[in-house]
C-alpha cells in the first residue's frame, strides 16, 4: 500500500462547481476561470455540460464558453453529455473528451435523470458510440457510490463495482466514483475501492469526493493508498448537487494540492496561481471561500 508518485487532478469547478450556484454566472467569468486554471498548470478541466437549460440553467452557455477558449496542447477540455443530443453538440463544440453519468442509487437516478439505472446505461450506449466514431475518449461518472439522499447509506459496493466493469466494457476509459453527498468515510472508501479493483484496474478508477462531512481528504488518501492516482476536485471548493439537498462542494483543489505536496507527489500545478484563481472566482460570484488552503494562503499574504 504505497502512494503513487504522480497524481492527475481533474478540475471540475467550471462545471460541477458552478452548476449549483443560486445566480447565473457571466460567460466571460467562466471563460476567465478556465483560462486561469490552464495557466496554473491544470491539465484536465471539465469546462461545461450539454444538458437541458431548463434543468441546469447555469450550463446553458457551454457552447459559447468553449468557442471563446484558447485551446492549449496537452490539456483535456471535457464536457458532460447525458444523451445523443448533448453528445452531438459537444462534438460540434470541439471538446476533446466527453463524460457520461449514471447513479448507483435507483432513487437518485429517477430524481436526477428520470430513468432507472438500467435505462441510463442503455441511453449511454449510443452516446459512447458517437464519441468513439469521432475519436473522442469517454469518461464516466457514477454518483452516490457510498450514500444517497433518498436511499441512505445502503449502497452496495459490489453493485458499484459491477457498474464500473460494465462502463469500462462499453468503452469508457475511466470511471469516476462520486460521493455525491459527502457522507463517505475512509472505511467505506476502502471497502468500495477494493470492490471496484476486483473488477477493473486502478488506472481506470478516479475518485470524486464532496466534503460535506469533512472526510474528503481522508477518503482520497485511503483511495491513493490502494493505487488510485486520479482525483476530481474543484477550485475554491465550489460545488454542491442540485438533486442532493444539503450536499456541499467538491473537495477544494487547493486542499488536495497541499496534501499531495506534503507527500512530495508531483501534479505540475502552481499553488500560488491556483489560489489566485480561487480568490478570483469567489470574488466574482460573491461566495465564501470554501478552501482551507486558499483561505490560509490569502490571509498570510495580507
């Protein structure tokens, strides 16, 4: 149980972090946020989502945002695509990765996408096929992998592992395990990761932890000790879930980076530039800073 030498950070702030804000965020602010993240050294950014503006109005300008980005070589610009309509729009936009999502909870699946888990997988098949035909890699999210706002803490890790295997078999290069409401603990995380590793390789698993109960970093470290080296996080700890009442933001990218630096693990990310970005976005959308590290560094500067 040794830690990985390098870790890939997947920055989800521009999509997962902003989609649950109470007020619309200006397109130019989102574009600037993404460009700042690129300049900080982040190599994998979720830049938007091609979803119904009726349900997720904060993502209605995703195509416009992407059209204004200065794409840089070596950076993955990803977009969430729940159906074939969204996939076609994403491919037209020029992103170089797409993501699909399903839930490990039947109740959450119905609330979130108005379909069962099995129906969600069936919907994903043509989406994946379109991406493969276009030569675009597909990432998958599984939400509520440890707890659900409707079904409680009874999510079966073996059922999650089966979903992982199915998504990989369908053509997803990586599956991100989402603790959507942040109720996971290191014990639950270890049990979950071990179950998934019985079906797929560690390189095919990422972790996506929310910090509602303050357990995200401990859960990430547990996953890393089991060989996981891809971590989803959100600048300034932005986030939440529109279908999970009370769920707070994703683990802050700055807090993840500070922990990784403490282990001497390389990510290629500049902390000062990342903190500047966290300060920028929280000021622009007028919300409190949820990142302990960014807040501490900002206070130290003053």
